[in-house]
C-alpha cells in the first residue's frame, strides 16, 4: 500500500501532483538508482566493441568517458521531454528515459574493431533513426495490429539471446583477453560471481530501495572485490575535467546504409516497447488505460530524445521498464518526481569526473551485472510469449523466424558472399527474425490444415 503521508490516494494517482519536497527528492533519486547501471552500460559495451572501451592507457579512452556522460545527460533531457512535455512531444507522465539495450545487436557489429572511426556512422544512424522514430508517433496506433505478442515476444527474446554472449565474455575478462591465460581465470570470474550473488540476494531477500537498486549494489560489491584484487585503475579520474559541455558531431558525419536501416527498424520495436510502458504506467499508477495522446506524445519524445542525443554523441533513448515497476510499487504517479530525477541525471552528465569514475569499473565486474540484465531481457520475451496461442501456425512462425535469425547470428560466414551492408543487417540475428515473424504473421492464414 502506498504511503499516505505522501498525499491522499487521489493525489498519488494524479500525474500533476507534487509530493512534499522532502519526499519527492528521495523518490526522484530512487528512479535514477533503478536505471543508472542499465543506462550507462550500452555506452560502455559499444565503446568496448569499437576497441577503446577498456584500458586507461589508450589515447581514445576519454571517448568512452564522454559517451558515459552523454548517456546520463540525454537520459535526463529525454526524461524532461516526457515529464514536462513540449507541444505534442511528451506523455506528461512519470516516464524515465534511458539508453536502450534493444539497439545493441545493431550497434555492436556496426562499430566492431573500428575504434573511434566507427562512431561517425553510428551517430549519424542514431540521428536519422531518431527522426524516423519521431515520425512513428503519428502512426503508432495504426501499426500495432502487425505486432502481436508472438512477434514482440520473439523480438525481445532475440534481443536477449543476441546479448548473452557479451555478458559471458565480459565476465571472463573481455575480448582483449581472449586467447590469453587470464581469460576465464578465477581472478576474472570471482568479482563477476560476487555481483551476481549479491544482486540475487538483495533482489529476493530485501525490500524497498535496496531491492530496487539490487544490480547497482551488486556492482558496488563486485567492484570492491576487484579493487582488493588490484583490478581497478583510477588513473583517468584525476585527469578528467570537473565540467564539460556536449560537443555536436564530435566524431563527424558518415552515412552508412546498414546502420541507418537497422536503426530505423529497431525504432519500430522501441516504439512498441514504449506503448507497453505507457500502458503499464497508467494501469499500475493510475488504474486507467493510456490515452492515444499519451502514447503518441511518448513516442514523439522517444524519437526526439534519440535524435538530439545522436547529434552530441549519445545512443538511442527509450522508456525504461524497470521504472514502470517502481511506480506500481510506490504508488506515486507524480511526473514531477521523475523531473527531479531527470535534473540529477543532467547534472551528472555535465561532470566528466563522474563518467571517469563509472569507467573505472573493470570489465569482468560489469560482466556480472549484464549477465543478469541480458538474461532478464530474454526472460521478458519468454513472458510475452506466454500469452500466445501455440497452434501449428504460430509454432511454424516462431520456429522459422528463430531458426533463421539465431542461425545467421551463430554462423555469419554463411553470408560471406553478400554485400557488407546486408551482412551487417542479417548477421545481427535480430533483424531477420523480426522481419520474418512480422511478414509470416501477416501473410499466413489463421489456421493451418
């Protein structure tokens, strides 16, 4: 039951109500704690895939710090788009925005091994994908018929499956150590396992803020173990500036058709995810259905937040589902509480020292956290598939889509004779699985004889 000292039951269900400031501030920070790790992790993963994410001696290492900054800054700005609104933009609901995991299967191969040279094409794709996402706000209600639980559940499952390998690699020491004796050693796995064990213990045996921030606390525990084992390097923290503004087109502009197509396709998936989050917030916090205006406004904010983030070197933004659950748990529907959290994120995003501190987290410690997070993504897909009627038609759609998508991801060499653009799109696994499931669901008859 909600704490009535925050206000009356009617006030707590009102997005426009502001609880007393002494309680609103902790509630806002709680929202930040619930999403903080998930928000900065994609930037670290993309930087690591590009080849400058870890190893403080690299001259390109400050670029990862900058990407972490932008993750915080534009998560805050995009959240303000949602909570405060601007014309048709924003649901004016307590929606917390953050960097999306869903785009990683497209972003990782797009930058793999290219260093900072791969960021120009990636960020250009983020900007164009964000603009396309914004346009989806005008039609989102009319395309939902093409994305039933069979399709969306498979897509979310594929996102999780495509990322699980990354979590294991990180926990074992990361790609740079593959082939070396240190890879998969006890020294690598011990901090990662501490993260997993502490996270599970706190999630299921505690309540309140500690339970909500279980992954964050688990990472801190693993970090302390890694620190005791001599795996933490603070060299860049002292050199990081106390304040730095975002830089437009920091890495230039480059049009890469594979990245752009992938980003636009994933924008559709992200938009559908946002529809679910908006519906969950309204149902769990206010006991009502979301309006068409709220859904379209949330989609506009998603797209605008992503496009602006891309201009300044940030990654795609989307609504964060874990914060939807937090609203249901606290019973506080106030959008102004989320605004407080957004302002805290913006301040953090303007301070490179905070990014430098985050960047000291060893790759194996982060691996423990993302094993849990990526596994939860896959589990969410399975949960969505539980609503599917498993007749022969739906089983065929699922089987063909999963086999082709996962198969191409596991054996990318099968497409070595295709143009590079098609290779990037198809070997992600996610895009062919999603495209096949959508097409088959639209063309196959409802009943197979």
